[in-house]
C-alpha cells in the first residue's frame, strides 16, 4: 500500500463538505486517496514521452495534405432544422437559461 500523503487534508475537505468523520474514517479515506493518487501518478508516467535527441530540428510529419473541400450548402443544413427561417437562414432554438 502506498505511503499516506499528508499534502491533502482529508479533515479539512470533510469540514468544508460539512461531513463529520471519525478518526478511523479519516485514516481510511486518507489511505484510499493515497492509492488513487499513486495510480494517477503511474498512469501519468505512462504517457510521458521519452526524451530523444535531434527531434527538435525535424519538420513535423503530416498525416495527410490539407485540401479545400466544399462545405454543406446552407439549404441542406437547414432542411432538417425544427424551426428554421428562410430569409436570414437562421435556426431558432428553445430558451434554456431563464
């Protein structure tokens, strides 16, 4: 089991959440948090790229060339819109924030 981390105050967080924890719960949650943070450190370490020499001078390799392509015409985009207007080509949506 990983060592307990003292940099994350479980008691302080519990107080902010208005939770009353017993000392055994505090130590349990502290241990669980230490395991979670150790796992996160392991996962983050897996995604770190190894340093290699000479790659800063190289041009990036493009997967495919950029090509201009026609976009969807406005009439086709508005064809299935529930409340579209023809003149200014707008779509009305219901108000979600009062």
